[in-house]
C-alpha cells in the first residue's frame, strides 16, 4: 500500500503528530489485549510525555523507574515516580515497590518517597538510600512518621548538622534530645581529644626539657615514665609531634649513653687507680725489703748502697708518674714518706762513713785506739743498720781492748733473740725475699755456730734446715732466671732493631724490659749477658734522646700551664664573690681538674711541689663550694618555712598565696644547688609544701567549678521554663519580670561557650516574650477601641449635625457606652466635645485641610506600626513621623502599645470630622487595627 494510504488508515496512536498520539493514548484501554499492546508500543515513543502517559496507563512501575534516570529533570516524571512508589497511585505491590526503591539512586525522589510513603518499611528503605546530611536533616525535622524521624536523626553525625537539627527539629522532643545528646557527646569527645592533645603536648615539653637536663640518678626512671605515658595515649600524634618525640627520645638516650660511657670511663679509671695502687704497693715492698735486708745483712757494701740508690731513683720516677695520673692513698703516702726517711738516714750514714773510712782503716792498722774511738764517734752509725765490715772490725777491736777476755756464755735472752731472728729468716723465705734472707743468713750463721751450750742445738738444727731452703730458693731462682735473662736480651735487641716503632711505644717497652731485668736481681747473673743487655739499652737511650728532649720541653710547657692554672685559681679564691653560684664553682673545679690532667706529664723534680699547690687550691675551692652550698641550703630551708607559713595562713586570699608561692619557686630555681646529699631532701620538702598549697587551689577550683555547674544547671532550668512559658494576656508581664529577676540573681555566669549560648538564648526568649506581650497589649488596646466605636459613631453624628446645622452638642459617654470610659480616652472625649464649640462652621478650607492632614498623619503612623511600610505617596509623612519618634526617643522610649494608644486618643480627639474624610480613611484604618490585633500563636 502506498505510504500515504498507510498513514490514512493507520491507528491514531501511530499518528505523526504527538498531540494526536497523546489524545489517542487517552482512549486506549489497557484491559483489552490489542490496546494494551499499543500502549506497550507507545512506551518506546520518541516523546517523553507520551512514554510517561503510556507507562502510567499500563501501571508499569518497573518501566517507570527504569526510564526515570533519563528524565530526572522533568517534574512530570518526578511526580509520577513519587506517586507510584509512595503508593498514592497505581496498584503496585508493596514488596515490588520496596525493591524498586532500593534500585533508585536519585536523592530527590528518595526523599519524597520517605516523606510520602504509605508504609513504614517503604519509608525506611528510602531513608536508608539517602546519604546527604541535608536530606537526613529534612527527614528528621519534617517527616510525619516518628520512627523515620528518629532513624534519620540517628544517622546525622556532623556537628554542624546536629546544631541545625537541634535548631529546626521543634516538633519532636526525642529528636531534639537525641541531637542534644549526640552534640554533647561530640563536644565531650572534642574536649577529650583536646585534653589528650594538650597532654601529649605537655608530655612533649616535659620530654624535651628532660632531654636538655643533665643526668641524675632518677634520669632513666623519669625518661621511662614519660615514654610509658606517651605510649598510653590512644590518639595518634601528628607528624610534627612524632618527629619532636623521636628527637627528644634520641637526646634522652644520648644523655643516658653518655652517662654510661662516663660510668665505664670511671670504672676504667678506678681499675687504673687500683693498678697504680698495686704498682705503688710493689715498689714500696721492694724498697722496704731492701732496707730491711740492709738491717739484717752481715755487712754493708758499696754494691748495696748503689742498688739502694737505683731502687730509690726508680721508685721516685714511677711514684711521680703514677701520682700525676692518680693521687695515692693516705696510707701509701705515709709508707712512702717513712721509706724515704729510712733511705735518707741510711744514705747520710753511708756518706759519713765514706768520709772517715780511710782514717779508720789507718788507725786500725796502726793500733791507735784513741783516734779509732774518735772516728767511730764521728761516724754516728745507726744501731738499726748493719755496719760495713771495716767498721765492724774497728768496733770489735775497740771493744776487745776495753773488755778483759772471758769465756763466752749464753743466756736465755741471747737464745730468744736468735730464735726471733730465725723466725724472721723463715718469714723472708716464705715471701721469696732471697736477697734479704741471704744477708740475714750470712749474719746469723757465725753467731749461732759459735754457740756451744746444749740449749743452742735446736737453733743450729733449725738454721741448717733454713739454709737448705735458702739454697733451694737460690737454685730455683737461677733455674728460672737463666732462660729469662736470655729472653730479655733477645727481646731488647729486637726492640733496638725495630726502626719503625714509635718513640713512645719504644720507651714503654724498653722500661718494661729494664724493670723485668732488675727484678731478677743477681739470679743466674753473668757478665756477658749483663754487658749485652746494657749496651743494647744504651743504643735505645741514644735513639730516644731527641724524643726525650722534646718530651722535656713539653713537660716544661705543661708545668708552666699548671702554674698559670694555679695562679688563676688563687686569684679567684683571693676575692670570691659573696653570691657566687656553687654550680659555677663546681664547673670551675671540674674544668680545672680536666685541664690539670690535660697538662701532663711535667718534670718529675718539680711536679711534687706544684701538685701540693694544686691540692691546696682544690681543697680551698671545695671549701668555698661547700660554704656557698651551705648558705644556699639555709636560704632554701627559709623558703620551705615561708611556703609552709603560706599554706597554713588562712588570712590571705588563696590566689595571693599561690602567686607568692610561684615567686618563691622562682627564687628556688635562681638559688642554685645545695650540698649533694641535702639538695634532694630539701627539694622533696619544698615540693611537698608547694603540692599541698596547690592541692588547696585545685580543691577550691573543683568547688568553684561545681558551684558554677550548679549555677549553669539552674540557669538552664530557668531558660527551659521560660521557653515553655507562653503569655496569653498582657497582664502576664509581671511573670516575665520575675523570670528576669531570677536570672539576674544567678548572674554573673562563668565565662565559657555554654554560658554565652545560654545568654544568647535567654535574650532571644526575653525579646520574643516581650514582643508577644507587646502584641497582646496592642490587641487589648484595639479591643478597647472597638468597644469605644459607639462613642466614636456618636461623635461623628454630632460632628455632622454641627457642620450641617451649626448647632454644637456634647456627647455623653455614659449614655452611649455600656461600660465606663477608659482613663486614656477620657481627656480625648472631652477635647472632642470642646472642638465643636471652638471651631467655626461652616469649616474653612484651612480647617478642612488641617483635619485631613491630621487624619492622614494618624493613618500613616498606624500603617508604620502595623505593616512596617507605607505607600509611596505617604513617604514625606513617614519621614516626619520618624523624626518626631527619634526626638521623643531621646527622652524616653515608648512601647508599641503606648504609641497605638496615643494614635487612637488623637483620633478620638480629632474633630469636628467631616463624613467624607472619615469614610475615605476608616476602612484602611480598620484593616490596620485588625492587623495589629492579630497575635501569632505560640
């Protein structure tokens, strides 16, 4: 068929014109199969409105929802989807509608379904799909189902949303309560977070301050306590706080590590001190053994004196070197002084002997006993020392001449003396003192063998046994010393041939080898090894000569530096400051010790004198430190007593006492440290007294906070009571005044956000209630005016009669009104009657214009009070009235009710009033008064 014919005979719902298709669609019946199929075809039409109409005709809610995303901006589609899903139209099953709502994503449609749905579950499903907080607030405030409102309110989490919900949700108290509780919880959480943040910041400051503090015994414990407190905080720190914490942590650990290093250095120093003490002990035992051997030897020789001198020189050198590093104890110093005294006595006796030895030998050879006695007397040889062989022979010869020969006899005292010497001999053997034991044996052997009495036989047997032990010790020393001497010779030769060793190490190894060689004494000694060892040692001395010269110069420089340090300290001690800080003095003391140790070594011959000088200065400086520390301790005890007095003084205000206590704390910090053992005790006492006073402050603050909280709760209760009170009559203004008086009794409120919010809310409530009372008063005034309308009409009738007839007549209010005339209108009524007698009739144009202006002025004034605006033509009158109101407001502020009364009084007093003027204005004025009389519902 031709296309035109097809179009002519085609159904109208297939017409090319959309309007024709739309009209045909309205006539299609979905109950008939063919027409239903046509409707299904129209659901694919190119016109969106035709597709919408087809889907609505088919009641195809699924198709409607599926097509809705493409037509969200079309209000017809939106209304259709909302009506069908809400159940207001159509016959779609509830479960199917719930499934369709779950598929829907458009917030506007979901919000509409939640508001208009015919089933609670349907509304809740739509609400669960909403995520925007504004939509949730709208549902919580305006939904007609309480369960939906409550569930929407529970999903609001943001603080601004909760504030908005609390402000707008007035119809549901449970929603308001839920919003208030959640808002309070958010604020408490925010306060908790702020408190934890403040605590974290406080811990950081304490940790950083602790990191800058010097080490003390409680340093590690406090550091671990602060670290545990930091770890107990649940809120994660910021990046800056984490960096600060790690930096403070590193600084604290560095302080602990430095202290551990110093402690290890101190322990090593103690070990070196102990080693030095042991070395000193060995040196002293060596020289004491030598001196003791000289007392028990058979005869003193030149070799003994040379050995003693060498040992004395070695003792002096080693003693001074060790004293430069670590001072000796008092016991060792006394032993050293006593040994030096014995050495000096021995050396002086030997020098006197050397001076007279040649003369004594000559006198002994010539038999000149007189000269011999004189020379022995000049020699003054000590009885405790064994004399030289020549001096012994001279004394024996002189004693032989002075005493007659007689048979030697032994007595018990001699035997006991020999027994004691044998005990000494055995003790020396047990100690391994070979030299002293050998000399004592040489002296005892002829004496004990010369004894012939039977009581001397045990002594001889014991001497023989000890002599065998001495021979065994001699053989053992030779057996051990032979290979040792060979080893020492090889070692010193290898040391001399090592050309790359540093001079200091070379000197140290050389001294050690020489010390070991001398420690062997005469055991397994031979000339070849002695010459070999001595020549190699001389080579080393020659090699070390330049280094020793340089070391001597360095020692001289160090000595000068030590003397300069002593001069500085002496000048400081000569004029000490009266308020010298003991901590600064302690630093000077410690730095002086450090510099003293740094300027080492020094020349041995002058080190002892400058050492004694520095020791004296150090003791004086320590005495000054102790004196200043004791003064500070006394001042701190005085501060403790002042804090204690402040704590118990109830006459002064607590705030002033706290201020004075903080000043005392500043004074405490400025004083410095007391003596080491007393500082911690004083600090504990001072802190305890301060803590007691601060505890009173905290208790006072807690009590004040409780009072303030009670005050805020009472104010909140009063505000809630004012909020729930709505005045019904104007006479209830006294109730508002009582509320305001009760609020003034609770003031002043504490300064915080809650009190500011309360004051703003109360101001708003008072303003609203005053406005309502003012409106009620205005309504009462308007009612009074309406009650006066018979009197007004009577006056108008009288005015018309006067204007037309010229006959003045007075209106009696008691006759016209059923009730008494209000006082405010009494004078106006009298003035209106007088106007009829004073104004001439007929009215002139000026009088007519004056009355018309006054009436228009009253109308404009009334329009300003009722509407708040006037017509454009009345703008000059509005400006004039506004100026008058401003001028009157300088003297006193008039209420709205009083202004309305003044207008009505002036209106009643205005006359005689032409009817035309009154009829032109009365309708509008009645409308304005009716508007003023309307009072909004609470």
